[in-house]
């Protein structure tokens, strides 16, 4: 039996598991989808997660400065609008994230 | 009957095009933004023009006569920008035949009519998703229509044209050399990068800004390097840097090509002769994608990412001026116009 890699800890997660009870495989990927590629040519994520020991540590500073760069190419799609498929005109409603973020209307 | 005065606007437009002055001499910097490209005069460091453009800018290439710059947006639109009049004069869409394409990598061909792009594609057929094979393709600049293509491995993110366009270098997990001289494009060599642990984000190469040398930083688990590609000869110079890596999105060459400047969270001088690092200062405005340098080597321009463009003194690395741009940006490109 395949080892269970993640475990539901809270009620919402357990409810999702109950929804999936008895579910059979209904679809299968026909190809290895890599669209778009990761944040660099090899590793995902990229070197924004830089290893420096001093300020600024880690990701881009401020994160707003990296917002459009990620949106446009569909990086971090769980955290940002997906500019390649679902939010292609994102730049029109929010060309300057630090100034225009209140105008955001995406889900 | 057509009256003369009804033709006057069209006649005036034709004369205007014919008499369009060349762009003023000197350095011009192009802040590639969102819905707008802003032009900065290199003498006064002021914004002298706004060029409205549809979409999120990404890549750019310039015609040999420096009259036009082609800029890609939203990974599928290609805009022709008249550099004398500072406006978009035409736009082509590479998604025009039922395929939804995204383009990572763009260079102009030498024929003046076509360009090359690195494409991934998708469409639906009978309700099912169909994913096309990744290709590097030549397409018409006026229409976006694909002329010919060659299949490449997944992950191609950037192109550099070399040897008068006879060869295209496609940067992906490895580096693929594509011969364009025959009827069919074909991969003639693969230079390993993946097995060497080379990790590259090759979106900023400054080939035309550097005068025909593409410059891209890369990383391995143990060191940082700078890859230089001579567009005239196709020669690749792989410079391994000694010391603690400086994290950088992009690297531009100083005019003497003995130094380079790298940016991400810092502005760092790279000594290309001794293959090591020089001075480094944090970027006060924050993370930036793009960097450029004046033709006399005295000023450094840092922008892209957020909506600022900072001008630095190249000798002291102190900021001289911060320009507030209309939009966030992807890059800062430089074109030197001659008198």
C-alpha cells in the first residue's frame, strides 16, 4: 500500500478527505506538463530564496517589487494571479502594485 | 468625388513618417513597464517620453539601424516601437492559428521581416487539452505567423542570436545551438549545463546594450559565474568568479568590459579581469531586476521590479537620483544614438 505522505490535521482537511472517500481515478496526465517552467532553468524555486545571512534575508525586498515579475510568467500561482491563463490583463488594473493594490479584483 | 482636403490627414501622416527625425543623439534608457515604456534621457536623467503599450513587457531587440525596437508583452504579443516617434506602430500576436502560445526568448532575424521565439503551446480539441511540443520557431513580425520551427527540450527560456543570425543559442536546462542556415532549423550542438549544476535565469542579457555581448549570471552549488556570448563570433566565455556569490538577476558590462555590474538586492561590482567581486551596496529602493550603464561608464541605472529607477555614480556607488516611474517594470534597456 502506498505510504500516506500527508495527514489531515484539522476539521476542514478531514472534511476534504471525506469528500474524496471512495473516489476512483478519473483522469490521467497524458504528458509531463511543464508550462511554464520553474523559476529558473533547473530549480524551482529560484534564487530569490537567497542564502545571505544578513539583511535583506530571503525573498525579494519588498515582495511587491517581485509581484509583476511573477504574475506575468505564472510563478507562485497559488499566491499570485496567473498572468498566463486566468488573469492575462492583470497589468491593466494594477500596473504599479505598491500604488494600485487596492484596485485588485481577482479571486 | 474625393476632395483634396479629405486626403490631407493621410498625406500629412505619410509626410510625417517620411520626415520623422532620428532619435536625439546620446544615451536613451527604456524602462520596460506595464502598459507603458518610459524613455529616460541619459544626459538629464529625466523622463522624456511615455510609450503606451499593451501588456506586461518582457523581451526586446533592436533593428541594426536603431530605428525600431521590438518589445514582447504578455508572452504572446510582439510590438514594433518607432524610436524616433516614441510610439508603437504595429503589433503581432503569435497565438493566431488556434494554438495558444507563450514565448520565452525572442530575437530578431537578420532579414528584417522575421524573428525567433522559444514557444510552448496549448489548445483544446474536442474538449480535451492538447499540449504542443516545445519549439524554437521563426515567425513573421508583421503577422505573428510561424514560418518554421525545430523541436527543443522543455525549459528553453531565452534566445541569443549569433554570427549574423546564422545560429541561435537557446538557453534551457542545457544550451542548444540551432543552425538556421538551411531550409530546416536544426539543433547542431548541445552544451551541457544541467549536469554541471548550472542554474540560470537568463531573462536579462543586455546583448545590444553591451554592444553585441550577451551577459548572464548563473550559479552552481559552489560558485557564481558570468556567461558571455559574443554575438559576432558565437564564442562563449564562461567566467567563474572566486569568492562568496553575489546574488544577481542580471549583469551588465562596463564599457571597458573589465568590470560588470550585478543587481538583485544589492548593486555589486564584478572584476572580470581578476574574476572576483568588488564593492557592493544594498539597493535602497529594494529588489531590482535590471541594470544598465552609461556609454561613458560614469553612471549606473538600476530598475525593474518596483516602480523606481535609481541612477548611481559608478565610481562611488552612491545614488544620484531616484526616478518614480508610472508602473512597475521588467528591465531597463539602453540604446546609444549617434549624432
